[in-house]
C-alpha cells in the first residue's frame, strides 16, 4: 500500500536543529571519530546494471553495509559513535578541559568510561553497535532484547561483554523497559528512537549514519533521482534523507520510505498526519524493522522530506534477498539480510504497479539508490530464506 506524504509539514525545509545535526559539519565530526579505528573503511557501492535493464530504469546502485566495521550492519555507525562521544563529553566535564577524540582508549579516559553503563533496546544490530562502542571505551553495556530476537543475535551482542536482558513482548516493550531500568540504575540510554524529552542521543546516533551517506554520494557517478529507504522507527531513513537535503539541495532525490505491512508505523503516521502507534501484529520476517511507533526526531524530518510511504507484504523481502544472491549476468552478488534487502523490495514493488510506477516517475531515466542495511546477521535464517549459505553467495 502506498501513501503519498500529505502532512502539513511536507515540502518544508529541515528544522534548524536537524539541519545542523545532519550537516557536513556533523559528518566531519563522525568521520573524525571513525578515522581512529584502523578497521574503518568505506563500504562498497555496487552498480547493478543488469538488474536495472531488467527493471526498465537507467541505473541502480546498492550501498552494501554488510561488512561495516565487522558488525554486518550500518548500525555499526550509530550506537558506537554515540557512546564514544558521550564518553568524551563526560571526560571533559570531569577534567574541566576539552578532550580530543585521540584520547579515547587512554588509561585516563578508560577509567572514566569504566564508571559508565550504556543501555539500549535492540532487535540485534543497534545493540551490537552500542556494546562494541562500550567495549572500545572500557565502559559497561546493558542490552535489552525482546522475545522475538533470535539466540544467534543475542550471542553476537554478548561477545562484546554486554549484559543481556530479555524482555517479554515487542521491541517497543523493550524500549520502555530499558528506559525504566536505566533511570533506576543511573545508566545512560543510547537509543536509536526518540520520544518527548529524549532527542539528543538518538540524534547523535543518526549523525553517525551520515558517514555512510557521504560515502555513497561520493562514489555515485551522478546524484540519484530516487532513493528507497527501509524504516523501523525511521532513524536511518531520516538520516539519509536529511543529509541528502543538506548536501544536494534542489538536486535531492525523491524519497520513498518502505516498511513491512505488519509494522508500518510511519505509513500510519503519514495517513494520520501525526506520529501514531500502531497495534502490534504477527511478527514480520523483516525483523530489524518490527517497530510500532516512530521516532519523534525521525518523523519530524520525514514528514518534511519523504515523498511517500510504501508497505510491503512478507514475501517481498526474501524475494529481494534471493534476487541479490543470484544476480543478473554481469552484476555482483550481494548478501542482504531479511531487512537489508527491503529497499530493493520496495523498488520492485513500485515498478510492478503501473500506476505507482508512473506516479513516482520511475521511467527509463530513473537512477535509483538502495542501501543494503545488513548482511546475513542470522546466517541460519539467511540460508533458510535464500537457499544458500552466505559464503556460497560470496563465492
């Protein structure tokens, strides 16, 4: 189901605080932090010329986050970055003078970080990033996971030394429990979703994502005309759209936000014209997108910049995963997780509907960017959905 953006805010420019957050200056700050990590390299941008021809568009590129910083997801750029910034800020508060990013990891800062605990709720990927950031700094991490998070994803987070806390119910229930326990314990919540009175730290998480957007724009031969962005609470989609707006201005592409039908809180918000919480439904295969209420910061941005909101049936994401794993002749194979391929699934869904294809101007001149937000973060599930192991695809 497609919903054009008819909210009162649509077409307005970014709020000043959001423009500053997602500016080139914000991306510079994030880049400086990541430059301290020797494993940090730009992820690949793949051109799928064969698939573009098959789909009847001019060009198609996929930014592949499947190997980002060893975590297999774009979220490696968010939580870890926010944790490191918060440690620097606490060090400056305690020491009474500015502290350069290069001081991260020194004995003095590790001692300060050791007294700090960072908490978050996660479907898997954000929690890994927060846990990794805490480990890098010498801090503690408490990660809350809901009942739908697989044991494989829990184990992947626990490897970073995080304390794992299971919560009955959905992702949204785990967000509420993390906030409650953190307040009682004096921990710092590093969430990738925001709510009234809690916006700054989710904003820092989004600022980390601008590194990925900068890499993509630098590698593209020309700005895209369309970008299909998957969404859970909307932070990823808002960060991409917001940074593109700041950098590209009038050349900004059409932005289509894509969600699973079973957890389409942004689509429902677009229909209502205001952020709404949708009823919890049967779990979706697009597990990283199973969120029932949008981030307030993300909605503020997407209500101004997104051109439309598209929901997807369950079978569309695995079909896109298989299409990327078994590419058109001449195209590279891409390992995309069940939420990673959702942007491509949205593009294919739009192209299959003649009316929607025309409405979105997805003609022979369209240059489309999609982002594979995760690799095979649950290898066993990937093999069940695709029929190949991840290493067989890479081969």
